[in-house]
């Protein structure tokens, strides 16, 4: 039996899922990320200052957004107030401004950003809307870990974030997270299976700098 031929035939039956990437150079993307981040800072009437940690974050994000990683997400972790959410909003603003086209639907790529807790309760209150959000091509989840693992609805036990991550893992959908949790803490809260899937999905970027709020 020709194993390579059979593999090729089986793969042809599947829809090839392309990783989301920006159609710009690494240096161009770094510049665009800087502009988007500065815009978010100034929008909050704060003063932007760079540092070694910030430049490292910018380089890692730009490398991922323009590279050929098999991963399909970013995972920002660290203490409160050190720029994770600002980066999430900056990436959202940048991508939403570029009018990039999805290769299969020809619709514009758009980043939908949700607080993890609000998104979890949307599963209970507006399930169809939650299911639609779970299938979006790009989804940003802020404060991952603040959501309840389980929600009781009419006697049924819902596991919104577990189900959402499972769905996006299976369909290889681009997902961005911010969290104050470590992977060990995620494993304790959501089970080892979910932590392992996250590890396969995302490029982790650790935010080791202190809080900008002080």
C-alpha cells in the first residue's frame, strides 16, 4: 500500500486550516504594534514609556504574527496591571483596522474581545450567541481564570470555558488570552486535559515586569 498516497487523499478530504498571519514583514509589524500600543495608552490618558520587557513582548508578538508557528494563539500571563490587557486591545485595534480578508469567506478579519467571566455567563443566558462567539475566527479572552468552571442552569451543569477551549482547539481557531494564572493553576482549575490543549494551542508570553498602575 502506498501510505503517502493514502495520506494525501485523506488530507484532501479535510479543509486545510491556515494559520492567521499578518501579511507584513517582521519589522513593519513591530512598528504597527508599537503605534497600536501607544494609541491604547494615550486613549487612557496615560504616558507611554518603553522598557526592556516591553520590547521583548513586542518582538515575540511580531514574530508570532508574521512567522510560521504551528501554534494558533497567544497567551499573556503575569501579575495584575503590567500591560497584558493593553496588548490585547492593541492587537484587536490593529487587526480590526487593516481590513484583512479571510481566505475562505472573503469577509474581513475582526477580533472580538471578551472578559472571561462575562463570556462564561453568556453561555447560560444567551447560549446561541455564546456558541457563535466560540466559533469566531479570532477571539480574545481577557482575565482567563476569573470565570467560573461550572455554571448551573435549570439543573444542568455547564462548563463554558472548557467547552469553548475544546471547540477552538478542535477547529484550530486563533485565540488570545490574558491571565494571572500559571499553567499549574490552570491545570488545577480546568483539569489537565484543558491545560495540555492550551499548551498545544498557544505561544506563551510571560509578563515579568511590574505594574504600570503604581
